C-alpha cells in the first residue's frame, strides 16, 4: 500500500473513531444512571462537556493553528481517543465511588480528540491529490455515518448478550478502531496545509462576508442533521407511538444508514455540489414536514429516516464550498466552519426541546390536542418538529443563492 493511500485510510478510520466517542455515551446513559445513581442533570452535563470541549478545540485551532504542529496533532488524534476511552472504562471499574469523575475525565479527553478530528482530518484528505476532491470528502464523512451504525448495532448486541453491567468491556472493545488509525499514521507524511501566520491573519479572514455566509450555511446544516438524529428516537416513541426498542433502532440506526448511504453515493457518483446542497435542503424541509404532520406512524418513520439521506451532504458539502472559495484559509477555514457546525448541532436540538415544552405549557394545548385526537405531549413534539424544520428552510434560500451565484 502506498503512503498516500495509507494516509487516506488512516483518516477514514479516524472518522469512524470519532463516531464511537460521539455515539457510545448516549447508548450507555441509562446504564450509568442505574449502576452509579447519576441524575439526568449529571448525564446532561456530560453532553455539555463534550460540546464545550469540541468547540474549545475548534476555536483554538481557528486562531492559533500557526503555533501548533499540525502533523503531530493529526497523528495524536487517535491516541487521544484511545486514552479517553480507557479512562472512561477503567476508572469507574477501578474506583466505582468516583465513577462520575472518571466519566467526566474520559469525556474531556476523547472530546478533545473529536475536536481535532473534526478540524484536521478534512483538510488532510483535501490535501491528498485527487481528481474529485469533493467525492473524497464525502467518502470521509460517510465513515462517521457508517461508524454510527456500527456503534448502535454492536452496542445493542453486546449489552443484550453480556449485560449492561459489563459496559466497560464494550468501551474497551471499541479501542480497536483508534488503535488501528494510530498504526496507519505511523511512517506517513502529513501534507503541508495553509494556515494564517498569526492571529491577525485569521481576524482578517473573518471580515470577509463570503466566509460568514459559509459559516451560517454549515450552522444550518449542523442543526438540520443533528436535530433529527437526536430527536428521532424520542419522537417516534412519544409522538407516533412506536415502541421504544424500534424507536431506538429505526430512530438512530436507520437515520445513520441513510446518512451513510447519501454520502457514499455522492462519493461514487456525485457532482455539482452546490446544486446538491440546494436540493438536499429542499428534501430535508419536506421530510421534517412529513414527520410532523404524518397521519400514519409508518410515514413518520420513513420521513425521519429519509432526513438522514437528505442531510447527508449538507455538512461535508458546505466544507467543500468553503475550502474552494477560500483556499488560502487552510486550517483556519476548516476550524471556524467546524465551530459553526458544532454550534448549530447544539442549538437546533435545544430549540426543538424549548418549542416542545412551550407548546405543552400553552393554556389551549390540552383542548387542541383533544380536538385532534392526541395527547398534549404528542402535540408539543409535533410542533417542536415543525420548529426544527426552520433550519433547513432557511438553508434552502442560502443554498439557492450559492448555486445561482456567478
């Protein structure tokens, strides 16, 4: 295997490792609550720690990439995943009375790994010579989606066979992926990447309105994708009355399958990424609308899953456009775009929760719900899903302008 191909596979494996550290904790949250007596607030704090750590890495690399040895940081990324997963699994096992502290420490370390992966792996793949760089970017991001599918299926099977009390061995089993990535990086040279010479260079780029256009676009992309991925399981169960086990499987796994399928197909056949972005945003709007207003659970289930297909190219496609528009920005552009996407991935799902709670609290909610033959919780979640539609709806107009721009 030549070294450039080996580097590409190392990046793909790093993308899969990123899926592990992002999706394994939510699968285990109820296990942690039962074994260690953690509150929902403590579990929610783990999610917040994950987000804040990743956003902090995004901003660090945005403004201080000129002070960081990029090649060393790339190769360190899977090592951090290994250390984080080991802390996450072994500290609660060795010191159960300090289990939460171990989970927090492990979360910080592997979230830092995710932050570095999110910013650095895309420009590495973009720097590898290729006839179709947009397709290579799509293949890279498909690894995250397929990694998510693998995490859900393997975790479900492992916990069913060996019991949730042995969750730590599941975490250690997943070490295989980042260890493989670290091995693949050995002996390969990371291509040189553009980066601002100092902070003032990054600030100068931030004055460009076109860059802010791209940041807003990926903010909306992150919101459109992650709102459905995080809410689909609960929505299928609560609003559509689908049993929890099927909500988990179809809400998380099927969404990820469709996400991976969309990115894989573009990686093989795709072209004209700006047109694809516009059509994807239109499709996402229709899927959110169908999920919210579906008269039959099966239609809602299909809409939730197809949202994964429609949002598949929004994030990687936005990165491709930004890198083409601002080639001199290098690492800074990828870092600030990652920050925008992460912010959207946090605000979108949160807004749906706020809209749902606000709708349930309305004085007229009970009467309306009864009139339409549903509970107030179902009414609130449907209105929340309509609120989530706002993000891809705005993206339609942004991507249309981008597509038609000369």
